[in-house]
């Protein structure tokens, strides 16, 4: 099995891994209630998706 001949410095290691960081998830505003939600998901606050009420939300207590 191959072994490294030289120690890799912290800077070189971090430069190689610089583009491996996680991106922030995309978020949209719900057109019905204005709360922040993930795209292509039912709004958990009002229960709307695609202009229709598809489930009970947190506001429907």
C-alpha cells in the first residue's frame, strides 16, 4: 500500500478542501402566509402547496 513521503501542510490540505463546504439550503416565502419554507414543500405553518390547502398547518389549531 502506498504511503505519503512528505507531510501535507495545513494550508495545502485546507486549499484542497476549500470547495467541500456545505451550501446553505434554498428558502422561499410562502405566497399564502409569508413564512419562510423550503421550495417544493408544503408550508408547515398554513398547510398550502401550489395554491391549494393540502394539510392542516400549525395555524389551524
